[in-house]
């Protein structure tokens, strides 16, 4: 982890005090976590880089107002998730004319071009690890940001406390949401198995003949209903290893930084040091970390 105990906290404190080098190191170290949180939450959408950059701008602006430096990571993730929600909200509320020609942009035709495909390709996933990664495509859209955080928790990159804090939920409420998402993920794993079976169940083949190949709630329910009642497909539910263990073995997928302006981090660091420790710009979603609504 890039923030570890007193060393990480000391780096945050130094950055808050105006140390430009400390701030640049903090931002550099934050990029892998940010890209994985945003990338998974947005499923590799073309605006991931924009959301990451905007998150870093907001982090630099609000760092001076962070009351507890030890909570930097959960605060960082909360800011990132707020930016993801802002972006989707802005797209959903945009005038219809402005979205012409963008239909389906949240669906990715090339399975190797979305974040799941990138994970599978870069890490060479196979077997049940590949299945569980593919099953994440079948989650409801509202669970995608929760998945991105839970995935990082299983990989040891976030604690449950940090996950709950980034969602601004209690541990109990977080546990309930995670459990529901896991149940949906298990359904998705069975769907993936049934669709990829060779030979595939002929009844299932006929069922999905009108399907356009894009994962969605309607077809997840239809295929799941079939697998539960089909003598051939019901066997796909057996021998599923716990998703936690499988995801824990899937490391972080590092981003391609060539898409970022070379001087972005140093420029942000200079901007942050110029603002000084007293420049508190409140950010939404930080819960008890010292930030309010923007």
C-alpha cells in the first residue's frame, strides 16, 4: 500500500504544510489506487482519465482541510467515487441532443477494451478467476462502484473501515450492501459458465438467440432462471470457489500513464504548495474526514 502507518501519515502532513515534493510523491503514489477505483467503477469508460485528473485536482484543493491525515486513503477514495457519480449524473441529465451518437457508449463491444477485459489480458487470468472477472459485467450498474471498492478490499488495498468511510455508511450497512452485491456476483458467475459451456445447452442457445450480447439485468435474470430449472445448466452452480479468494489473487492493474500530461503531477504539486495548508476547499463524500459538500 502506498500509505502505510506513520510514513504515509508523515507524507500527508508534509504535503499539507506546503512541501511540494511530498505532495508530488503523494499524488504519484495515489495514481494506481485511483485508476483501479475509477476504472472498475466506470468499467474502463473513455472518461476514466478525466475523472482521475479531476479527482487529483480536488484532492490538491482540499488537502489542507483534511483534519485527520491518517484517513487520507479513505478520503481519497470518497472523492474519487464522488467524481464518478458526478460524471454519470451529468451524462444522465444532459440534453438528449447532446447525447446523439453516444448511445451505447457505456457498453463496450470489444471485450478486451473494458476494464474487465484489460484485467484478464494483462494478468493472464484463467479458470474461475477469469469467470469471476467476467461475471462482474453482469452486476447492476448501481453496484459497480461498490464492486470497485470491495475488489480492492479483497486485494488488501482497502480495509473494511476505509470502504465504509468512502461510502459514508456504517459497517453494518456496508456489510449488507456487500452481501447483496456478492449474491448478484454469484449469479453472474453461473451465467458466465452457462454461456461459455462447450457444448452449450441447446435450450439456452435458443433462449438467448434474440440477445445482443451486452450484459444486463434483464438477461441475467432470464438466463439465471433457466439455469436453476435446467438439468443441464444447474450443474454450473457446483464447485464455485469463494469470490473473495479469487479476487484477492487478482492484483491491481496499473494504468497507462502516457495518456496523462507529463507535467500534470508536478503542476498540481506546485498549485497545492502555492495554496498552502490553510486553503481548505471542502469536498463531498468525505464523511467524518473534515470535508463537506462542495
